């Protein structure tokens, strides 16, 4: 009798363990998977952006991940890249698409001239928010760019892909330490209008490359200034974030790329 009960208990225990394993496998198969990258890619981009004071075409293109030349052409904006408060910038999600290689591809679906809001000469002069001068200023770099490190600190966070939250690298340092221009170019944005970047500088190096310097404590250059590689352009800070650091990005044709691909080896 005792032997029979013992066998029964062993059989019951094995059956119980078997059921637990089966239920665990079923839960793993049926549970939905939430990949951060997938969620990021599925987020819908707005179809328009209303220009506010402080916006530039470069900062708008940066915010939404577009090539600024394509954004200008789509909205029939001249190569002076002037925009005005209240202007509606169209942002169709299809006219610049990321290819498998991470580069941008163009579409010929550009807006007709009639879709662009007209402004009087007086309005233009009063509310102009972005103009790229074509006077006898230094010529932007042509050909290969020789990149320099924008700060001497250690890397706190690495690039994690164009579609994820960290589209550049985070470099540590102390409050007030120098932030340097990684290459020569023209400052096309200086301000704090882009959420999550704090006090931000964007430099245009040529028709292909832009670089950005975020979370600064103090900006030492302004929009329109031409800067040289290695020039001090800001003081490191913690604006828009929880600690002192420099967030540095390089974008090629509007697409974020890993800065370590371009920067010299430490």
C-alpha cells in the first residue's frame, strides 16, 4: 500500500512539473515582444511643422531627420533657406527614406509653387529667422573632412542607431570645459528650441555633413558665424539633461551616423 502511494506521488509530481514547463513555453510564445527600435520606427511623423521664432530650416530638418536641401526643395524655399514665423513647412514622411545602407534616398515628389505661403517684403525683413549669406565669407569645405574630437572626455554612451534615442555619442567632462568645433564650417543653429538637446549648436560643414553639440552651459558663437576646426564654440554643461556632458552628432545627408566612424582614434 505504501509503495503504491509512493509511486502515485512521484507520478503526480512529474505531471505537475510537466504542466508548469508547458505553460511556461506557451507564455513565451504568446507574449508580445516590444522592441525599442521597432516602436521608434513605427512612430508617425507629423505632416507639417509651423515655424516659430528661433527655428531655422536646419533645425527643423535636424528635428525630423531630413536632408535640409530636400526639405527646402519640397517647400519651394530658395537656397538662402529663409523661413518665417507662422510659415507651414510640409513634412511628408516619404520624400526622404532611409535605405538599407543608412543613406538617404530622394523622391521627385516636390511641392508645387502654389502651396507655399507668400510673404510681403516688409514681412520678410521683419520676421526673417534664417538666412545663409552668400557674400565673401569663407567657403565651406569641399571633399573629405578632417574631423577632430570636440572634447577630451571619456565616452559615456555610444551611438545606438539612427532610429533610436541616442543618435550620437555622449562625452563626459566638467562644467565649463571647452567644447570645440569638430571641423570647420558655418553655424546654422544656436539655441535651445529642440527638446532634449538643451543649448545646442549645429554646424554645417558642406552640402553633405552637419554636426551638433548639445547640453552646453554657454554658447560662444551665433548663427551665421564661420568657425575653424578646433575653435572653442561653447562651454560644456548639463542643459536639457541630468548631468554634465556633451552630446555630439554627425549627420550625413540628414541621417545620423556613428561619430566614431569619422573621428580619429583616441
